[in-house]
C-alpha cells in the first residue's frame, strides 16, 4: 500500500499543471504597443500572488487566463487544455466548468438573493453541480455559513448587503462546485486590514480543502506572505 506522500507525489506527476502561459502579449485598442507578460507555470493546488502598480496589466492578464480576452500572441494552457485553441463559446464553457472568478466589482446579479448568486455556477455547469454532493443549495449554505454571512441575509437581494458581505458572497460563488482554478481580481480592496486578512484566510483555507489553484491579483504586497508564489508586473522587484 502506498503512503500518503507517495500518492501525493504520484498525483503531482500525472496531473498537468493548473496554468501554463508562454510569451503572452495583448494590446487594447489605441495602445501603441502590446505589452508582454511573464511566463507562468502553476501546479494544481498552488497559489500565486500577482502584484504591480496600477496600469501594469494585472486585470488584463487575469482576463487572458479566464479566456475572456484572446491574446495577440502567445499561449494559455489550463489543466492540460490549450485555451487559446478554443472558440469563444468553448472558452466560456471551460470557464464555467473549471474556473471560479472573483471580479473586482463582484459582478453579482442584483435581482438575485445571496443564495441564488452563489448557486448560479451550478445552474450554468452540470460538472460543478455534480461536485456538490449534497446539492447546490446545501453547498451554498455551507459556504455562506463558513464565510460568516448570517442566515437571515441569505434570501435578501445582494444589493442590501454590505460591501464586505458582497465580497464574501462573490467568493462563495467562485468556490462552489470545487473549480480547479480560482481567479481573484483585487477582491479585498474595499476591506479594512482585519476583515481583509480574515477574508483571505477563509478563501485560501477553502481553496486548500478543495485543492484549487488560486491566482490573486493585488497591488498590496503585504498580502504576498499568504501565497506559495508571487509574480511582479511593471518592473517591480
């Protein structure tokens, strides 16, 4: 019988990396030159802290990893799938099945309750729905409970929640159905230091439990100690 260490080593050998990028370049309309991005190779279950000043392309790189943007050149491979070879509809399906995205502005559906926002990925992806052993509603309730959203708020419209509570609902939505990759764009920017650290600990603890890889974008380098790796954009040391 193999030991737990041997099983972990075997898994890391047979599982493709969560993310591989090579020579990515992307230029927004009106930009004179397409900036290039550092190559990334992130194994499954590992976490990357991506930092840099405003305007260095952090959110753009996250959009390329999510398949929301197509690079001008270079490649993105996620979980062994060459994302840049897929058509837009196929990229959308891949993202729904395998990625949880926490947007900088949350992108919660304003006319849905907190609970319905969290279960939304399970309505879009049969794969993520199947991974909720007890069903989407029970999984969403468990996540909201762990993220300290009072049960009295679960059936309220999300616009009635505080900004901090909306951020945690967005995190629960990203985590439901155990996606293999979580992309988070400045999700703690509006929180004070105590709530920021509490939110980050909860996010990474839940990600560890589900062996999710996390790419966390922020300009706040004080957060980097929470992550396995860090990568600077814009010439930072």
